[in-house]
C-alpha cells in the first residue's frame, strides 16, 4: 500500500513523506499555515480520507491533498492554540477541539464536520499550579453516542458531558482515595462485546480504569506497573475494542521511554521491542483503519518509530526531527507535491 506519513512538529509545522521515508518534505511557503509554525495535533477528516485537520498555535487548518496545501478554517478557534481534536464515530459530523497554552483552555464543538465551531461552557482558569497555563490534551467520544464526550486537562481534571458539551460533570474528584491527580494526559473508551464499556484515563503518573461507566476506578501506578514514572499517551488499535498501547518515559522531556501494549483492554501489559532506545519520552502515536497493524510512534525530541505488527515491535526511522507533537498517515500519495521544501 502506498501511503503518506505526516509528522506534526513544534517549529517546522508539517513534515511528510510519500515514499516510505526515503524523502521528507516541509510544506511550501505562501500558505495560511506557516512552514515554521507550531502544530499541536492532527485529525484525519472522516468525510475525506485524503484530507486532514491540523490544530496549530493560532487556530485550525485544513488540507485536502495529503498535507501538501493548507488553508485556515476561519472560525471561533482563530488565534487559539488547538491542542487536541477528536471526531465522533457514530456521527462523524460532530468534532470536538480542546485549546490551551498560551491561550485559554476551552472545549469547542463542531456539528458540521469542522466547518464552523461553537464554544462550550467547559473553560479552565488562565493559570494553574502544575504547568502555568493549562491545556486540554485529552478528548474522547463514546463510540455509540456523539453526545457522551470526555475531556481531560493538563492540569485541571477529568470532565464528562452527556449532552454534547452543554453541561459538564467533574469525574476525578472521586479519585481522592488514591491521593488524587488533576494532570490528565489521555482518554480511551472501549465498548466491549458483552455490552459493557471500559474507560481508561491516563494521568501523568497513573492509569485509571473503570468498567462500570465511570462510577468506580482502579488505579495502576505508572512506575510500579510499567517501570517508568511519566505516562504520556494512549492509542487504540483501529477497529479493536481490546488492543491498546501506552507511551511512557522517565520524565518530560526525559532521556528514555518505552511502549507497552495490552490485548485485554488495559488489564495486563507487555513491553514492546524498540530496535533503538528512545532519546526522550514517547509523545505521539499515529494509526489509520486502512491498515490497523501499521503504526507510528514519536519521541518528544524527534525519534520516529514504525510498527507493522500493531505495536509489538518498533523500528526507528533514519530521519530525525525537531520536537514531534503528533503523527498520522493517509493511504495514497498526492498527484501534486506542491514544490515542497526537501529536508534531506
């Protein structure tokens, strides 16, 4: 399968390859998205498999041609740093966006596939104790209900809305028995074959797991469970309700990292094989339903890893980047490369 792999960076916007990593290209100048921009997150457009959204330091951008050309989506997100984007599986026209530092952390909603956006009442204070200005890093939507949305804030807690973002309930206040932790990094929702739902909420130092619709939680401390203390991100294998991966490190940015996988919805974990040790904590994952076994992982300081066996083993790519912020890949390659800047 031919594919376009896309790396979002902090300082060189979008870098992509169309030939399995032999050559890498920066976006060209003269676009709405600056070629040296800070891009925080990526989301494939469910309405067009060749298109994707990019959340950047000052708004939301869109490419319809595998990341070659980019235009700004003129909307309520203008001027805000967009840290996270997530789309509803049951209603792909519903998309949620979380903003954050250096702007205010706010949850936004689109009901027309990302063309227009509205602000929800979920908004964080301008400053917090842990990271100065909070950022909405974690978003998840129940696969069967576009109105059941979860949002996690670094640093600010875990929230749930059952009405599409109109009203919110804070969830992590029930974690006081574990000492509590308001620094949320990621959320995954897994609908099981028996009709139950597994909710996984990842904080900076632990994984919280619920099997009763978020009423009660079991805590897995990162250091004791996985060997490294800093837990950063989760990834669900596309199409699976049990296979997931977690990316961890010894701190941020840290000096080492690991990836672990689970095939039982987060009950047990197996350490994946990296053919070369990471230089910093794991910071980004990427996958696509077109080939669920082909996955990308990136360290904060620019190591890119590829897996062809659903995350069990990883091979480092020769190309290294500045700070990686997000990853994805799209089947096929564009007809027009747009006279790109070659980076190698």
